C-alpha cells in the first residue's frame, strides 16, 4: 500500500507541478501583454503632449508676430510718443536700480 500511495502522491505532485508551470507561463504572457499596453499608452500620451506643445509654440509664435507688428505700427504712427515712452521707461528702471 505504501508503494501505491507514493506513486499516487508522486503523480499528483507532478500534475500540480505541470499545472503550476502552465499557470506561470500564462501569467508571463499576461504580464508581457500588460507591459506592451502600458508602453503603447505612454507612447500615445507622449505624442499627444508633443502635439499640444507644438500647437502652443505655433500659437505663441503667431501671437508674438502679431504683437510685434502692432508695436512697430504704433511706433511708425507715433515716433515721438515712442521715444518718450522709451525714455520714461529707461528713467524708471535707472531710478529703481539706484544709479
């Protein structure tokens, strides 16, 4: 009886070991799939951030050009006022620095 019991226990242990190996293999596959999904999501988010950054840079560049154009027009239309404003701003800055 002891030999038969040992054989049965050994067969059950081998069966459990094989099932455990299969479960570990499935877990590895699932983990690999999850990692690939996370990488894909991170790549999509990074691309979205890059596109938003480019859009903001384009808008900032456009706004800068428009503002620059407006300032240049105001300076051409009112050159004496522009010189006066520049002088006043320089004077205020010099006074703030204590020189």
